[in-house]
C-alpha cells in the first residue's frame, strides 16, 4: 500500500500521527506484522492535474490470501483517506510464496 504524507492544505502527516494510524488501524487487522518503508512519491492531482512530490510510506504486508483480505485492505485505505483527507491510497496485491 502507498500512503502520501501531505494533506491537501500542505500540512504533513506527522510521525506520531502515522504511528497512531498503524497502532489503531493496521495492527488490529494484521497483528502478525508488516513492514514500513520510507519513500519519496510523486503524483498528479485529479482536479488541478498539478504534479506534486511528497514524502510517503510503503506498507508491505505478507499474508496468506483469504476471503476477507480485500475487506481488510479497504478498511485501511478508507480510514487513511478519511483521517488525512487523501484522494487515494495506492494498493498492489501480488501473489507469491511466503514463509516465516
């Protein structure tokens, strides 16, 4: 999942706000763990078509596929968009082998 860290008014999502989001939303849905990668993103605003650069986070979750996976991902995306006034949260699901 790909999360931008700038609100529409330009104020950043703080590290505390990001950590609170992980603790309150992501961890209860994926308690077995996940990884967060700091990144720098670029995107085009849907309304103004302006190109914007911002700090971002990649959330990497390795989990077995199951019937509620899409629903859990939607909860995370919807919560982030609502909490931080985001137009979108990127999502990429790829099948693969995982073992821990």
